C-alpha cells in the first residue's frame, strides 16, 4: 500500500502560532509527515487546515520546486 494517507506515519500536533499561519506540514527524513495545526483557529478552520495539509501529502507536493505555484493550484 503506497498511499501515505492510509498509514500511521502522519503525526498531527496543535500549537499556538501567528494567526496568519493555519497549518504547516513537513516531510520527515524517514518518509513520515508532521502536520502542525494552529490551535488558535476555531474547530472548523482547524479541520480545513488539516484537509489542506493532507492534500499536500496526497499530491506529493514535497517533490515540487516552487511552493508558490503549488499553493495557487490548491
């Protein structure tokens, strides 16, 4: 099974962040992923931020060179 969304290799954490940042997703050296959700967001925005991060993982955006163009296509 090569679908990273169907694995336990995604850690999700909630941290207070600047209100301009909703989420951050990182591809770790071991192939797992870390998603950090801004805990200052309401529950609806947190879920949308989580789904946004999952889309980055599903679309293999970490292998792409231009982050700005990745965001524009989302």
